[in-house]
C-alpha cells in the first residue's frame, strides 16, 4: 500500500518532511515522564535545568538528522530557539498541550495550553503545533472532538500545521476494554477533524505478530484523512524500526518519536558523546526505513 505522502500544496507539511516526502521526526517534549527516567539514574532530585539541558543538547546533536523536532514550551522551546540548537534543515514543532497529572499517571488528562500562543511560537520559528489527546472509552467523545477542532482552528489562524496525538488509556469505570481497539476507535473519532498530521500509537505496541500490526495500521489508514505517523512510547526500542517499516507498508508516512532514539542515553556521563554514537545512527536508520517505505 502506498503511504499518504504530503504534497507541496499541504501548507507547511513539506517543512516537516524529508526529501522523500516521509517524516522522520524527533520528539523531546516529554515532561514529568522524562524526569522519572532521569530519576532512575540518580539519587538527587532531577531539576528543571537538567531536563532543559538534555533537551537542548538532544536538539543540537540530533536535528541535523531529523526532518522535524517537537519541543515543549514548559522546559525547552525558548531555550532551543535562543541557543540556535535546531538545525536549519529541521522543522520546529511546539507542543501546545497542558498535561494534568493524577491517579498515579504523569498524564491523566490534557487541555489546550492557552499559554502557548500560536502567533508567538510561529514568530520564534515554529511551523507546527502538537496536541496530545487522551482517549478513554468511558469519557465523552464530544469533549475530545471539540478540543481537537478548537486546536486545529488555533493552528490555522496562525498559519501553522496542526498535529494531533491521540493516546489510548484505560477507562476509569473499570469496564473491560481492548487497547488495540481503542487506538483504532480514536483514529475513527478524531482522524477526520481537519488536523494536518495524525500521530498514532503502534498497534500491539509493536510486540504482536506482523499480521496483527499490519491489520491495525491498515485500520488507522482507513480512518485517518491526513498523513499519519507512529510514536515510539510503549514500543521496545529494538522493535521500533520493524514497527515503522510495517506501519509504512500499510499507509503510514513515518514517525515522530523520542524514546526509541534517545532513552538509552538518559543518565549518561557524557550525553553529547552518546547522542552522537548511539542516537544518531538509530535516527539515520529510521530515516532510511521511512524513505524506503514511502517509496513503495
């Protein structure tokens, strides 16, 4: 199956894509989840500055090999702009979501972050904004739909590409549910609301058999009206390249991922070195997979 490759008429999408038309995008917008990752490697508290420095260094080292980079306003967006950490060849994406913690989760709910002004981040160099959307089977879908539509309009008002990232989570009422089915249901509910790019979880979290992963990806392709890409959260890093390959074979156009690229570098005694020696080759290989996939 041929991937949905963005055309030059898709406003701004070409600024997030590789020459092949596929997307090999880096995410460093993780917040408290990243703090928890660092906490596994140290006894002292993980400071905001520590997270900021890692994000800036990751942007500096990795963006020459990424088609775009996603950065959060809370910790690092201003810093990567002020320090010129993003390679000129790499599109800049601003995270525009406010994470609400609770019930033992770093993100139990999400709101549009009104403090992230579309015109302001555009003037700082952003070409797109991203919104995480929590999809629970027992929550009112109309609220999700309304939030996505408002987010898309905020992006359009500033001439920015809109990216939505639905994430399936367990219902709070304790009902039986199927995670894979929820991933597809989210695509069916939100994939036709006008967002320019859809970011999806990998079916079976990349750990199922090939047929199951491909069926799930094909279902997402059928549901989403824009190009779509996969994220790497929940997928073992060693399985993510295979997941990207299978997703592209069933209609995806690449990835927007962080953990599969840089997670093993967290806690390093020389972050810049390990980003160059470990993360750069991973990102290059993933880009090659995307190029081959969208060429089919």
